[in-house]
């Protein structure tokens, strides 16, 4: 039994205590038994849910592994993490899904919920064994890391996954339009002489995928399309229109597309190279409005760790990706807490991902799973990459002063992270 004292619920200024037993919330403000932890006056919320993270295991453990990645997630306040399948080998085998879950369960950090590949080897040509992957514990199907160029295969995958009650998520970029672009196509890429990736690459692919979805819905299919890391105002407009038509489409945005723009690439630093690329301030502003009006369903990080040597390569050759799962909430709270409000921000990072996945709604009520985070909303702390749990100990936000850092993360009633 564990009791956390001296904490506040988001809608209250009163300090309270919560007691946890056998993996659930036993009750509030009841006589403490067993271990007691001082919550330091922090704000309690359901643990965050991450729907898009690259944990690199199996096969790329020099970049990240389950231990470092799930420890980083817990340090960021996350209780559940959906990992992407673009590993070596690809997560397209039920045995790999089961082994990842089994290993993660023994670590004591954030809970792992693997996504599995939509197609065998993520090659886009033949569907993976979706039923068996679901039975093994996969919670989503995606070829993220690659784009789905074969529209017919994607259509079949959406239809099949829909019959299983499963979501298909997509990296929505037209590869032929993206070509060799390494940053957003526009005045900055032209000034730097770098190949650009146009906004049309994302919008054209979103439009295609929405038309596929519309055709399936007209036939009564239960297909659910989730668009990952939306980055452009035009693609957002397309999603808004599709939702108005009643299509079963959801989307996520990432903090890096909200807080950084293509201007960051003027120093030719590959730490800012991501896929899809950082766009313009107008795009970032549109994404923020999409969060406010509900067009955007949730916030995900696309946590994508690489070695420092990889990210120090030339911009043309360096891999895409930023690793920052442990500072995502402080970053969003510091930058946009006033715009979105604490309740909305927490919803976007807890209940909204759960709704999207048809999981039970996170709750602070007695009887609910004991997945909690205690947040320090007042104290500013410097971003110190050397202290990160992730193996990628570098970040665009190094040195920034942020508020909203997790003090304690509890997963299944067990302490998964405690700030030292």
C-alpha cells in the first residue's frame, strides 16, 4: 500500500492524500498505511499516455532500448507508451510483440503497448498477420518510418484492421513530392540552398488517405485512420473538413512542430532535422488553433532518439528525429499552458489518447488504475540533457527554463520515477 500526501487535484487548491493498493486507487484522504511519499504540494493527474515513440528495440539499441526509453517516459510523466515498429527486425511477428511486452513488464518503468507493422517488413506490399499481431498484444498498426505508397494495400489494411476494431496510423507524406527534401520548402530552404520538402507532400497524402477512408465508410466499414505528426495548416484544414463529413479520422501534433520552425535550420544543425520537417510560424499557429478547437485529437512526441554521431553528420545525410519524451509536458505547459489551460493540456496528453485508442478513460477516482503523475507547476528548472534518462542526451531546448516537471510517476501502483 502506498499513500501520497500533500498533493492537489487540478481543479482544487486544497492539499489532499491518495492511497493506492493492488494497482488501483483505494481512496482519498483515508488513514495512511504502508509507505508514504510527500507529494511536495504538486498537482496530481492521471499519468500521461504517449501514442508515438521510437524505442529502437530490437536492433538499434545503441540509440535507445526499452530500459532507457521507458525510464525516460516515466521521468516525463508517462504511464503508457506505444512504441513504433520500425526496428531491426521490424515488429511484424507476434513473437516479437510478446517478447517486448514481457521484457517491459519486468522493468518497472512506463507500461509498453507495442504498435505492429501494417505490412510485412514495412515494405508496403503485403499485409502483416494482423489478427495474430493483435492477439499477441499489438494495439495499433502502422508502417511509420515509411510512407504507405501503395494505396490499394493501405485500403486493404484499413478495412482489415477496422474489422478487428484496430486503428491504422500513417506517416502522411507523398514520397515522390518529398523527394530528397531535408527541410521545409520555402524562403529559408531557398536561402540556405537546401532541398525542400513542400507542404503539398503532406497535404496530398492526407487528401488521398481521406478519400480512401471515405470510400470505406460509404460501404459501412469500421476503418479508423489516425494521421501522425501533422505539420501543416493545409493538412489540418483537410482533416477538419473530413471530420465535418463524419469520417472516422483522428490526428496528432508534436510539440516540436508547435515550438520550432524552419528558421531553426539556418545554423545547418541536424538536431532540427525531423520528418515531417519543421514548418513555418503560420503552420505552427494553425496547429495550435487545431488543438484549441478540437480538430487535433491529441499530443504525441514522436520521440526519435539517435546517437550524437548520427546527428552531427551533414544535414543532407543525418537521420531525422528529436528525442524529448521526458520534457514534453514541461515544454507544452511553459509555452502553451496559458493558451490551452491546464485541464485542456492534460486532456490532450491523457484522456484524449485513451479515447482515440478506445481505452478506459483515465481517472483519479477510487477504483481507477493507479497510474498517476505528480507535477510541479511552479518551479522553473533548467533543461539539462546530461541528466536525461534517454540515451540521446542532447536537445534543441537545452538550457531553457521550464515549469511543469514531474516529481513522481506511478504506474500500476508502483513508483516508476521519483525526482531526486
